[in-house]
C-alpha cells in the first residue's frame, strides 16, 4: 500500500535519492542556478520532508518550506527513476497542496529549471493549477529558473 509519511533527510535511501536529485540539478544548470537543498538544509526549521513509500520501498519525496505565515514553497520534489510516470509525483504534489492549505497558506510557490529535462515537472505543476510568476523570496531573475505559484484561497 502506497503511503506518504514524514521523513528524515538523512535516512539512507532518502539521502541517496536526494543525492541523485542534486547531481541531476548540477548536470542541468550552472551551480549558481541550482536551488535544490542538501540533506542538512532539509533538516532546518521551517522545512518538512515527506516520502512516498510502497511496502517500505522509497518511491519519491517532497518538502514544504514556510516562506511566511501565509505562503509556502515546494522543495525537493523527486520521484525514483524506476517509477517515473506512474503518478508518484502527482500524489506528493497533492499532499503538499493539501498540507499547505491546512497550514493556512494562501499561496504555494516553487522554483524549477527551464531546460527540457524539467518539461515533465512543468506539465505536472501546470496540470495542478500552478502558473508562471515572478521570482519570490530571496530568488532573483535567472534564465535557468522558472518560478511558479498557486493561489490556495477557496
């Protein structure tokens, strides 16, 4: 049975999945344009990480960072290569959106890359209502970054 649960970034399989995520981000974008968080950063206050598992097997992960009392940012969305295209990312995205709503956020933001490698992520986010937006938080305009946001107001 597929379950989403709170996760520790240092757990061995999560650490490996996130390491692959960082490696891919650095392969796609210049270092100054990589905004993926390492496991230490994912342990910081204000950031919550979840995993998606099936019978204990890690399928993916995603994190929510509080930007302000009414806004959050999606971080570290990653699906294991073997299960891409099977809805794991969509399941995590819905979980993050529902959690953000329960927390009282009215806006949910994200930053992702602009290269073709990121096209599946762009489609997923747009399918769930995210739209392009200007840089938010500490981000600055960057040709390698696409900024998106979703209004959560009901």
